[in-house]
């Protein structure tokens, strides 16, 4: 059986700014989870990966929860035909609030 071609992971320019608002010790954890979770099946719903209600911020269509107590959110969209995942935002979930680069975002 042929192995599926992995998706290309592309990060929006703004995600660098979003990561700077998160403690540096979590950066490698977030990147590793993005690669593990989104490289092959970004559109498969799981406990930590869900479609977003539209309209969603940053034109994202999906949300990935990662980190200790799933406190980080990765907002993304993907193109099945071109096998690309576009990471559009990375934020911190605090209670009912999502903070992206230190600013409140409505989900």
C-alpha cells in the first residue's frame, strides 16, 4: 500500500509574533505537535482537532488544541487538493478567552 503524501505546513508571517507572546519553553512543543497532528490528516476530527464555526478569526477553518492541559490553540486551514496546511494563528486559551499575541480573539 502506498504511503500518503504529507501536507506542506506553511506558517503565516504573523505567527512569529503570536509565538513571541508565549513562553519560549513551549515553542518546540507547539511545533512538534503541529507537525505530528497536521502533516497527514489535518481534516480528521479528533478530541484535540475540531472544525471551527464560521466565520472564524484569521480565516481559519480548524482548531488544534496542544500543550499542557490543552492550553494552546493553533488555528489553521488546509487545501486537500494542493496538500497544504496554512497555520494562521497560535494563541493561549485562558478560561473562555483566547489570547493571540496578547489580544482577545472571539471564537
